[in-house]
C-alpha cells in the first residue's frame, strides 16, 4: 500500500509541476484597439432553459458591449423553457441589437448541443461565439475576440471564465475550484496540448464546426459541448486552437446555490470523462482522483497505524503546496487576492467532493434543468 501512495504522489507531483511551469508559457494577450478597428463580425449563440432569474443580467451585459451593433447578432435558443425567460429577453434587450429567439428542436440526447447546432444553422456570420444564460459578458469581449482572431490563423478560441462569489463558503469553494480548472486549462494550452475549455466562453469558425461534423459522434452524451468539440478541432486543426489569455475577455458566471446542486453539476461534468478519447486528459483525471482518494485512505490508515502518520503529513503537505502554487497562478491572472482560510478549508473538503462525484458519475445518470439525463 505504501508503494502505491508513493507512486501516486510522484505522478501527482510531476503533473502539477508540469502545469505550474506551463501556465506562463500560454501568452498573455491585451489589445488597445477600439471596436471601430475590430471588423470581425460574430454570431453570439445563447441556449437557455428556464433561466428567468439570470437572463436580465446577461442581457444587460450584452446591451453594454463595446462593439459596433452591425457587426454582431445574438441568437437565443429556447430549450423548452416554461418560465418567463423569453419575456425577459424581449423586455430588456436593446432595440438597437440584432437579436432573435428561436425554439430548439431536440433530435439527440443533448438539448444544448441541438440548440447550438440549430443556432449555427441560423447564424449569418462566419464566427460563432457561445456562452451560457447564467453568465455576464465583459464590455470588451467581442473586441478582444476580434483583435485576437485578426492576429492569428485560427479556427477556435477558448476564453477565460470566472465563477462569481459572495464570500460564503459554498460560493468560495466553487470559485476556488473553478480557478483551479482554469489554471489547468491555461497550462494545457501552455504546453501545447489543450485539454479543457469552458462552453461559457468559446468561439470558432462556422466552417470549422462543419469540417469536424459538429457534435456528431458525441451527441448521444448530454454534456460535453465544449471539450468534445475542442478535441475534434484540435485533431482536425492542430495549430488552429488557441487560448485568449486576456483579463478583458473574462466571462463571469454564477455559482449554484446548494451543495446538492453543486454535486449534481460536478457529476454532469464528470460523466463525460469516460467518453474522452484524449489519453492525456483521462490520465490527468485518474491521477487527480487517485491522489484525492489516497488522502482519504491515508488519513484512515494513519489513524489506526500511527507510525505512518508522518508519511501522511508529508503527502498532504506536498499536495497542499503544489495545489496552492498552481492556484496562485490563476489568482494572479484573474486579479484576485488569496483567502488562505478558505483555500485550506477547500483543500480538505475537495477529496471528499471528488470521491463522491466520481462514484456517482459511474452510472452516468444525473438530473439537470429538470431533466433526467444519462451520459
């Protein structure tokens, strides 16, 4: 058993050091060009389902976009909402913005993928941007995307996402966890093998989406509209996928409001892992899971076998140091001050959450937006 812990610890150390030293290799991008100098037109796609409580904030941020109105359109795709979502959109969106609300047509197991595919078929511009209904877009979002696209021969752009927090432990946990995922995302671009992205902030060419046959091949999986597409784009266009590492491009998203919803959300995210073809992503997932599981098992063993307690403390200390080192990279990029108390508390809670999520995701079933879904 001790040899197993040593091997897992070494693998985790190598993985974290790789991520830490790759973060800064992903180049920063900041532009001072104005909207008038950003000619790339965009079709912004926003699938939604019963998002009445969030859409006003999103629409307000769209109204405030610093971009020429004639150079973008917004397509809202209604995925069978039964609340006031549509009314809120039409009430709050500026009349100067070219927008439409269309009804989704579900033909696969993934309503969101169907919605995005339908939106793309209706889009009049070549560049597609997708985001979620519970997000807030930065004013310079489209300018950042446009100027980045003009300077690169690219087919897909992945952008940063920050989970908001009111300072409560539940929301701080989600923000810290999200910052860790963003660190892994940015670092993977840094070492030249993009592994993650977030569908709340991605853009790609319509022609590229069609070239990889969209979501065909994974449309039987309810989640994964982001990472599966990233995987296909990377395979088809190995030099065409980039990360927009710009503070001005950060999309903010709202946290869930209960631990039960948090677990359910993480199960939804984890349920797609077994379907990933990227061996590096799978290996990373297994190393992280086994490391956190080892912490729980090690704590129990050291309680009954006190002679192993020192080894457990060394294992734990190394993990805490490496995790904070990587997290600090993300905190610096997002211009956030570290809350050491919450970071430590989250570090101790994370192994329990991770183990629960992985065990619950084995059968691939979960409930989301009122729907009972499978992988």
